[in-house]
C-alpha cells in the first residue's frame, strides 16, 4: 500500500502528487484514530506510529531537496511540522505521551491544505 515505482512518481503532475499525499495523510489519520481507540500499547498504535513515522520521514526528505518546487518558507514550515510530528510519535512510543489527537488534528489541517 502506498508504494509506487520511481517512474510512476516521476511522471506525476503536481495535482496527482498532492492527491497521493492527501490520501496518505488521510490513511495516517484513520490509523491514528484506530490507535487512539485501542490505546498506545496496542498493535493498532504500533502500526499507526510506524506508518506516520515513515510518511513524515519521506515528506521531510522530499521537502529538503533543492529540486522541490514549493516556496522556501512553506517548505521550512512543513519540515518543522514534520519534525514535531516525529517527536510526538517518539513520545507516544516511549510512553511520555498518549496524545494521538494532536497528531490527528495537525494531519487533518495538512490534508485539507492539499485538497
């Protein structure tokens, strides 16, 4: 799921790329909501946190590339959001937090911006 060949991604229009990013973030929200219901030590939490961690790692790597065509300020802001999300994921994993809701809410805002 959500694995694409380089050729498929390389040929995307910006609109297709945004749609795929939107879908991936929506999927992360679904997983996080299931994890929130099941609890931070559940299999659902492990799945959700791993998915979110991988997703935002990919986003951050892409945003940090000079070839990324987004404006510099927006890229920097999204990288900051991504770093915050990764920190929140770690806090839940290491039982310093149980706050799935904060990640869900910021993910929802990002997803709406991609529409």
